[in-house]
């Protein structure tokens, strides 16, 4: 995919009043108390052309919003002034394949909807996009002769990007507005992670130290600009170091941009590369890009194109002229032909051969003044001479398991040829002139050519590099929600390896030999492939299974018992489970005053209390609560512990606590009890009572009653 690059100069950093500082639409409604005044630092961006299809009166107290469509549907919005006398105009641009610098230069093509309608000398009211409130036009205005204030619904597609410019045409009373997108059927509130949309694929043949790339949407400059450590590049000729990440937009002070470019060392050449995100990258709505790699192919665009002419047949012993040519590149070509030993001068455009006694493949290499090269072949078949066969293999170097095509090229003889191939080590036989082979080891292939009268042989070797052997390590079992470290290794080949991990279910990718993946919640199969960095041969994948046992970290604290009487105790039980199985505990309470790190602490609260538990297993944290109800105990007052009573009197004992159960020491079960002396004379009686209230809480009290004559002297009798 080609990458369109954008660059234009600015004197000051863009603000929200500039396209490059546009406010991201991350919610359905935006409320602004005060409108913006003037225009941004990038000026002008909006045409002063009050005729549809543009309709706007330039940038008057304007601001920009950026919309990223998540799912296709209808885009609608309503812009309601806080002050109904404010006149708001707006334009909407499709920026999916354009940069901010094109809003002005390509406005007609990019604008999809525009409204500058306003009722002069009256209230202007809301404006926006909604067919039900307007008409079937995408452009309305200017003034009160070209309305209404609402345009027709706009169909938008997933992945599209739009820029909305809102201008307060009123020069006074900048009282703000409400911008409401909630009537849209399309999902325009960005919750999709940004991805790399395209990477520069064309470079000069001399190599490149810079590559441009584009995200699927604007991302934060602070996450990417000058942060090469958040990316990696692998491919032929590596390892590569990313020395910097630059951006034309960010360099002006902009906070956002979709386009950046890498600075790389050493220079990259043509080949297949993987560009990976390995650090946190956020879009304007704080969606985090996935850590993943993007494969792309780099091609050279300015190498010269060589032509060695058309294949031809000549008589045995002939001398011919080869016809080379070149085009493209930087010009100023030099030429070289091989095999040079069969040419009078191999370094000219049209060399002359010596006497040819066998069919020959000639190769022309053209080099331009920039040092870029192009090659082409021409095959000269010699007929009528001695029978000769030329054995070739393409390619001559393969990785184990890759094919190579053999070619037996005949010349001379009768022209009625038969072919017979064999091999060393033995095992291959074929009568085809150009069979395809799949050798396991380096093999020499021998071509036997016969024409009915004589035969001749030639051989070619196919060098086979062994595949490295990947070992993903032993299967593992881990508790739910914990991390696992994989232990990859490799053997065979050159011994210089690169590693690449993937998973099923997908989501885990790493180029480390021993990666650690965190918070595994389901059984996962990890696959390891190893690349021999010398031969570029890739191993078969090796698999290791990580089994996740247990369940999510959880706790269900309880109190035993759940209800107590004041003055007694209850044991709190954490009841933790799942996760790693190794827990730390933190208890607290409401009302405050209790803290503990014990698993099952004992508590004695004086009132009903809520206990809060926090459990951590070294990876995750969970929370729970339990309520311990504290019931009151009976309050008993029988009188002073030693009560003096006249021997002629009767004393009423009252245990109180109406509705309770009573057990007196004399066997009575009533709340009250009358006691009196049993005779005439000094006497001491002792009574106790146990009271069980409605909550089941128990308390007791004692009293000693002293009957004597002393309280009787000069005192009134005590009523029962």
C-alpha cells in the first residue's frame, strides 16, 4: 500500500481551533459554556466562500472536532446555542484519505455537509444534521434565504474519519453551545484501538534510513514522537536500531497526528520486514494499541532495468554479437557479461563471443551512476555440434523442506533428446527435462542427455540448510490470573537464532526467548518458531500448553457467629479462594477502629459493625464485606447489693426488661417477686436472677437483704 505523505509549515503550535488540534469525539454530548474567539494558528483552513457547496464565511470564532466512525450507519447531530441569538455555522469534511493541509486546497472534494443558514434580526436556534428536522440537501445557506438549519442524514462507513468545523458567526454574546451526537445510528464514539494502517514500501536502491508509516487514526504525539523504544523492526540485514520517531505535525507543537516516520540504522534494502508495536500508544480517546507486529515488503523503485536480448539458436562454432540495453535508474550505465571467458570484451553493451561450441546462458549486469544494478539472462542454444547438456538448479541454496527446479539444457546432437536424472546421495530418478526436487540434505543431481547416437552428462548441486529445531519448553500449570514465563530454546543450524511466540487463543506475541505473559485466565497453547539468522531458515513450530487451574481470586468473608451479644466475641473468617493460592489480608471496619492482617481475627465490637476485607494473591486484589450484629444485654437493677429492710416489711424485687425470660435463685420465673422475713428477728436473705432478653442475650444480678429492727425505728413502713 502506498503511503501519502503530508508536510506543511506552521509558525505556531496547532490548537483546538486548528484541524491538527481537533477535539476528539469520545462521548455523545459536548457542552461548551463559552464560544471560541478568532481563529487558530494554522490559517486559513476554511474558505470564505458563501456559495454552496462550501457556504461558510471563513473562520469566525471557530473550533474543530475529529470523528472516527466505529460502525457504519447514519451520522446526526444537533448544535444548540446557549444564547439563541448566536448564529452558528458548520462544515463537515471526510478526511479518511486526506491530511489537514488539504481542507483548504481540496475543500470541494472533501466537504460532505455544510450549513450557514441564519435568521437575520431574529432567533437562530439549533442547527445540525437530521433529515426529520430539515430537508434532503447537504448544503444550506447562507442567510435566511437558503434554509432550513438542518441538513439531511449522512451515511458514514466504519473506519472513516471526519473533521467538523463549527464557527460562531455572531461577533458578540459568545455564550457557548451543546453539541449532541446521540441521534446517530452509527457508532462514532471511538472505543477501537488504533492500528498501523500502512507502511512505506518503496525505497531507492541505495537503501533507506527513513520509513514513513500511518496509523488508522490520529494518535497522541506524546506517545510516539521521539519514542523509538516503543517499536521494533526485524528483517533481512538486521538487527536494526530505531534511532528516532519523527512527525511533521508533532514537530510544530501539534498534540496528534496519524503519520510518523522512523529513523533506522543500518540502511534497509528490499525484502520482507516486520514492524512491531512494543510500547503503549493511545489514540485521542485513550484506546490502547495492541502489542502486535505488521508484515510489509520493501521494493526498490529506481534500479535500472537490464535487457540481455532474446534467446537464440546458432550453429556450432558460431561467433555472435549479444545485444544488451538498459533503461530507468540514474543513467550513465556500465555493462558486464558472464561468463566473461566466452566474450572478447565482457564490459561493453554489445559484446562479441568467441567460437561457441556449447549452449550457454549469458548474464548481463547493468550498473548506473548511483551504483544500483539490474540483471537479465539470454540463452544461446548451439545446434549441430557435439552433444552437450547444461544442468542447473533454481535456487541452488534452499532450506530443508523447500523445492528447487532442475533444468537440463541440451545443445548439439541430433535434437531428438531423452533425459535421465539421478542423484548423490542416491534416491532421485526422473526422465523430465526440468523436474522439481525436494532434497532433505545437500544433494548433487546428475543429468544424462542422450540423442540416440551419443550421450553426455552434467551435474548441479542443491545446497540444503537444515532447519533449526524449536523447543517451546515443558507444559506448565499455573493458578488462575497469574503469570507464566516460557522457556524457549533452539538447536541445529548456525546457532544464531531469533524467536517468535504466538498463542491460541490469540493475543500473546513476543520476540523474546523467555517471555513472561501476565494474568492468564484460560488454558492457552503457545507456539514457538525459530529463525536461523544466518540462513534465514524457519523451524517447524513447537508447542507448549499452559493449563490454568483454579478460579478467579475471590473472598466471601463471614462472621462466626453472625450475631453476638455485647461483651462477647466472634471470629471473622476470610474465606479466600482462587488466584495463586497465596494470600495477604487487610481488615478494616465501619465504624472505624479495627485493622488486622490476620486471616481469621477474633473481634468483640460494642455495636453492630461492618468489616471490610481486602485480599491480594500477589497478582490481583479482591474485596468483601461482612456485617456482625451486636445485640444489647439486659440491664438489671435490683437495688443496692446490701439492702436493709425492717423485719415487718415486704420488699418488691423487679428484674426489669419487659418480655424477657427470668430465672430466680428461688425458682421463680416472674419479672417481680415479693420477699419478707420468715420470722421475728435478725435475718439475711440472698437472691440472684438470670435474665434472657428477646435477642437471647443474658445477664444476672445479686442482692442481699438484711431484715432487722434497725430500719424500723422512727421510719415509715415500706410499701410492697
